[in-house]
C-alpha cells in the first residue's frame, strides 16, 4: 500500500482550493495552524502540480491555484468583454504601476493632463489600484498603489516583472504616435540646450568686448 498523503499538505491544498482569493502564508496558517511548515509545504505543492492541469502560483506574497497557461484557451469565454479600459485608464494604471506610490498631482504631471476622478474609480473598482496612505507634504495628498489582484490579472509575480521600455517597443505596445512625440520632445530639448549654449557664448563675447573697450579707455586716460 502506498503511504497515505501527508495530512498537513492535504490541509494546505484544501485551504487554497477553497479560497476565493489568493492567500498569504499568514492567511493559510489561520486555517491550518502554526505547527505546520507552510512555506515548505507550498514549495512541495508547487512541484507536485508543476505539470498538472492546474498549477500553484505565487504572485507577490500570495498563493493561489490557476489553470495552466497552455490550457487557458480551453476555458476562454466566447463572448467579448463589454467594458474596456480607456486609454486614459491604461496610462494612469501604467504610471501607478511603474512609479507607485503616486498622488493624483504626480500622475497628472507625468501624463501632462488632468486625471478624471472616474478614471481612478474604475481602476479601484477593478481591484487593480488601492489608496496607499497620504504623502507627508503640505496638503497630505492621497497616494495610490497597485494591488495583488493587479499582479494576478497580468500574470506577474512582482512589480520587478513589469516589462521595460525596450520590451514594450519590441512587442509593439507603444503607440507610434507617442514614440514620435517623445522623439520630438527630445529633439526640442536638444535644440533648446544648443540655443542656450549659443546665448551664453554671445554673452561671453560681449563681456570680452566690454573688457577690451574698458582697457582702451583706461589707457587713453
């Protein structure tokens, strides 16, 4: 007869299977007790389910079961989502993800336009953004950060897995218009710096000429 499965492992597995949302180790211990080495059990379960139809995934500091990536197409719903995140929403979400925690004013400074209150409301309703306290500056503005649900939805283990600028360009996820505008801004900055350098050179030339005139006048005196 094969050995009976470890009751501790079974308890952790059952807890995760019945959970409505990803769980931290502390959440799991609240059900199975502190006597079990939950961290090691999770590692063992992750290995056990590595090649199964469902896999054990860690996102941030939370654990959950999900469909294996190569089988997800079998469970995809045919009807399209009725609600699509607007471009303003996507830009705001990206800014928060890459710069968190950030205030509304900081988001507006990066985007260059005002952020509609409804945009942040939609992101919070989706469970991707949360209030993260207040900035300790005059006015104490509310600041925002992403959530564990954001990591789960986009298949990230942590924010370190966010794609870099080069990755976004290679995947064609950057709007060509935005890239062109960015290039124009860089060229404008370079031109402004060149103009400043020319103005400074002209000022120095004038100053040198004034010095020569002053010396000539002194000699005549």
